């Protein structure tokens, strides 16, 4: 769960609250409030949901209903690296399902989940526009095509070692 651990974070939420009041002080702006919260925090933290509930006079349960209805909203932050697996027609007929199953096994997550260490978030998309490379995935802004399970394993291994060396 998202928590405010230090004074800077508490100041940040205070400033966020003031911005919300100035921008969206009137009722009926729930979607805009949620979008602003997610833009500010990368997700919609529980304490911000409670604040929005007070500001809007909307029950917390109703706000959760809106958040879970719209796929654009997240209750947990995305991982440092976003993996998008294409499930468009070309990718589907060329083995995207097998690649996705291997990704889920390698990462220990299912679609729309983030790995426990926060390194990867796995997302499924309708099309990446790289049909000639099917099946295809993207890690952040880098495209990987003509995937097989062995090529996927090698790609993930190389990507992990690359990101580990960049940290050092």
C-alpha cells in the first residue's frame, strides 16, 4: 500500500490537495480528480481516495467502483519496466499466447500485474503496429519481434543484465 513516510511526501500531498481544490473544487469532477491523482503519484493511493471522497462527498466504495471500472486507473504503481505483449491478429496467429504464457512464468505475474520487486509490469495490448515482426513485445520503448520461447528467455536475460549493469 502507498504510504507517506517522510515530511516531503506529506508536503507533496498537501500541495496536491490545494491543487485539487483550485482545479476541481466543484462536484462532478471525479474522473478529472482521479486522473490528476494518478498523474501525480503514478497510481491512486488509498489516502488520496479518502481525501477525494471528502472533497467530492462521494462514498469511498463508489470511487473504488469508478477506479476498477476504467482500465486507465491503477491502485498500485507500475513497475520500473513496462512489458507490452501484442495480442493483435498477426501476433495471435503466430504464437503470442505461448509467448505470453512464457512471460508470465518467467516474471511470476499475470497480465496487469507488477513483479514483487517492482521491476516489471506485464500488460497486454491490442496491437503494437509491428505485424511483420509477429509475435512482438515491447519493453519500455524497445521492440522485440519474431519471438519464440527461447528467444524470449534470451531477451529477458539480456535485458535484466543490461539494467543491472546500468544500476552499478
